[in-house]
C-alpha cells in the first residue's frame, strides 16, 4: 500500500496528527506513506515526523548549474540541437536553482524571440539577452505570463483557480467565464493540461500545469470577490 499525500503544508494540525497515528497503525504492514510539502510546514511544525519509526525526510536542493544546463537543453532542443551556452548561463544566474523557474524563463525567452531557431539551429541575440528585463522572482515571472494573456484567457484562469489545481469547464462557465474555448487556448499555451478522464460526468477536466501558477492566478482576484465565487463553486459541485 502506498499513500501519497500532497501539499501537507496546507493541512491543519489535526490532519497532521492523524497522519502520524496512521503511520504508527501501519507500522507492521507493507505500507509506505509518501508526503510532500513546502518548507512552510516546518516553520509551523518544525519537529513534525522527527523521531518516528521509519521516518525519512528528504530535502530537495536547488538544481546545480550543470543540471540547469541539461534541463534547458531538454526543454529547447529535444531533437539534439545545441542551445547557446549564453542562454544556459543566463537562466542559471536568475533561476535560483528552481526547475519551474527555469522552465518559465526559457518560455519567456522564446516568447520574446530572444531565443529563436535559425537556419543552423538555436541562436540568441547577445544584445537582446543582455537587455531583456526579467522579474526577480518566480511569482513575478508567472504574473508577467498572466498579464500577457488576453482578457478571456486571463478571466478563465482566474476563475479556474477558485476550484484549485483541478477544475472543470462547466464549473468555470458557471463562475462567469465568457467562453469555455479559452481553456483550450490556455492548454495551447502550456498553462493548463487536459485529463482523459473526469471526476464529473459530461465535464471536461483540466489541471493547472503547476500549483504555483494556480496560486498566482488566485492572488489576482479581489478578496471580496473570492467569497462569492467560492460559494458559487460549492453550489455547482
């Protein structure tokens, strides 16, 4: 038995205590509890899990410069073309070793035509690369992507964030989206993914490409608007 628990940093104290009791109850069974969390969990519960039988904490470190170079190569040139070293250096210096930040920075360079495919392979304009303005945080990069969207796409993404990382086209329409086809355009931009199966009959199910993108879209909604939208989402469900 493998129990995968995601986003434990959002769990309340009672739920965290229940996980510890569950681990103890399963102690002599063929079971594995695999949880992930952001560091904020240990700011709130610094000793959670520590000293428990069979407990192992793995802290993910920032990507090394070499690993970032390999990731940039994989993102841009799946066919084996060589990506200019200046691009890998640029991304490594600004991404702080965060793989999602690396992905978004590469996408930004391609969107702004700083990195483009020429007759002899991928090429970059060194002057453009030197002068390109890059937000200093991943949140800033995501916000810039949201700002670059058309009105209908941005609205659909904001309304989808009310439902969380997983959402449905019917729910987004019920919350006031102007056009459900905006979700397909967002999918084309690589911001959301479509799932083959849906938790609701006759509804198309989508998922945000990354939970941080969902957070960024949600943060753009006014607090007084969120309450009413959450009530509408609950009614739809």
